[in-house]
C-alpha cells in the first residue's frame, strides 16, 4: 500500500504552472466548478457533446488536470474565485424584463472582476488536455501570470475583455445552460480567446495598448454586455444542431 501511494504521488510531481517550481501537483479545475452549476441534472450529471466524437457522454464534474501545486491553487481560489463566486456568480438575472441591445451593471469591482476572468483564461492557456489543449499562445502566459501574482489588474486597453450576454429573444431568458470549448481566434489580426460560460460569450484579446471601443469591464465600475440572441452565437448553434443529430 505504501509503495502504491508513493508511486501515485511521484506520478503527479511536476512543474507547477504558477510558481514554476517542481512540486506535487493537485487536480486543478480549468473553468471553476461553480460555473457548471446550471448544467447539472438531478443526478449531478451534465452532458458532454463533441462534434469530433460520435454520441455523447455524461460527466459529474468539470474538467480537471494536474497543473498547480496546492499552495498556488489555494492562492488563486482565495484571491479571485471565492470572491467572484460569493459576489458575482449570481450577478446576471434569470430573464431580462425587456429586450435591449446592451445590458449594464453598475458598481462592479474592476480589479477583482477582471483578474478573476484573466485567471480562468490563463488556466485555459496552460491546460494540456482536451478540450483545452488546442488553445495555445505561449507569449501571453507569463505576462498574465505576473498580473495574477501581483493582484494588480491591467488597464482597460491591456488584455481587454468583451462580453456578450446570451438570451432567448423570444422571452428574454438568459441562457446559462451551456459551456463551449474555448477557441483561439483572430479578430482584425489580433489573437484572442473565446469561451462561453455563465451565460456570457467572453472574448479576451491577447494584446496590450489596444485602441479599441470600450471593453465590457470598465475601470469606472461598469459592466456593459452586448445582448445577443442564442441563435446568433455560432458555437452554441452548432452544438445544439449536433446534439439534435446525435440524439435522433
């Protein structure tokens, strides 16, 4: 038993993605578990559909892999994720009272909100396993890590984030029941990472000093989300179409 335990620990020893030291690694989530809560059924399962894999499957937790040591995992959880989960995980309404082109929330903590989202995208960039392994941009992993370590957020024009609130325009319901596979994309030649979670399609531009329209997360405490019908979000439209195909 002791030999088996020792072998298991050694197999998960490696370089921590955050402190860059060789340590025993713990199972780290990529997208925080609380972002999945609207996806689980009564048996705490969610359906995973991949357009490259026939059929579908159920999982009972989000995606994890051995990325960080315990200390660094604890730091990211306590500094960013716990605060966000407590204060902002229920920020969006279940339904819009009226259909608008922009949805604005006042009084958002710019520093904690932006650093939380940067921490999620940073995890996506360093993840090695599917469905995140194809999202790679080594150039920005260390700069974002240094921002997270310092607890100092970049200004609006550095790593700007744009959010699109996903609703069903027939009744205004906010669509929180899907998380898509993140994608590395280019917009006007600028690299960006796109991911859908928590009812929002987020686009993080991997660049600094950009001269662009005001981002969604603003230093004056405003969170301004563009409102999009679920049918306008290509990633979700393809997922729904494929789900209908494999279920037929």
